[in-house]
């Protein structure tokens, strides 16, 4: 194992650990608060991605990496749900929001049962395209509501949400798609790991801050609008 492998493993494992701490911290709020519920789900999916995407873990613990991969693939969809519940005061859950998950599930099934490299590539690209579109949708919602957002804690995080989390997820989707066509260099993988780690630290520092009562305020806002 090279020093680059060790660094990559440390960064991805650290990011996964921070995500799991966030899940534990949000668990009590997730019972009654929709944004906290989807945030915990997204954090769990992000932790799964950190494990499944690790080159070292895929080699030394392939069963573990493969077992969490389906949940990791769904993490951008969890991010989409989280973004909608977080930034849309009049948003409410409907079964139609399961459609992207159904589409991605079909793509995963095609990859598993197909013996054609062309089919595998097309299914993977279709899945990653859905991921990117969903993230771009959330980023558009964040941008459009920046000036009119009356919830101060939420308005303060819109800027770095737009930059850090969205770009990190899109970058991960691009790296996943490129893996089918070419060998990804250690430098690119290390940059991805760095992005995962620092974005996780940034978001978790906000969510776990003792001064952050955003999820409670978001719940109160949705209750006042009669939705959620």
C-alpha cells in the first residue's frame, strides 16, 4: 500500500466517520422534522459512498464495499430530497419523488445482469446524468431563493451549499462515469477524497454547532405554512 493509498483511505474513512456522527446527532430530530430526516439519510448515503468509492477498501474488503454501493448510488437522490425539504417552505413529500430512485434502480439492475460493456456504460451514464440533474435542480432552487429567504440560518448557508456540496457531488458523478472509459489517476482520486473530507467537515461543523437550531426553525416554518 502506497502513501497515496493510505492518505486516500484516511480521508474517506474520516469523512464516513463524520457522516455517521451526524446521523447519530440528527436521529432524535429526524423523528419529527422532515429536513433532519432527509439530512440523516443523505449523510448515511454519503458515508456509504466514502466506503464504496475507496480503492483500498474495494481491494481489501470487496464484500463490504459492494454491500454499501447501492445505498451510495442513491445518495444524490437523498441530497435532492434534503434540498427540497430544506429550501422549499411549501414542499411536501409525494410518491412521485421516488421516480428518480426507480430509474436509478433500473440502471443498477441493468449493470448487474448485463454481459455487455456497452449496456453497462449506458446504464451508468444514465444513472450519473440523473444524479447531476437532481443536484443542478437543488442548486437552482438555492440560487433563486437567496434574496427572498426570511429564515436567517438557512440564508447564511445558501452560498457555500451552492459551491461546496453541489460541486462535490457532481465531481463524484463525473469521476464515476470516467471510470468506465479510462483509468483514474491517483491524483484525481486523492482530490476527490479531499473534497469529500473537507465538504463533510464544513457541513457537519454547521449542523452540529450548538448555536445551530436550523432544523427546528425549518420545522416551525413548514408548520406555519401548513405544509411539510
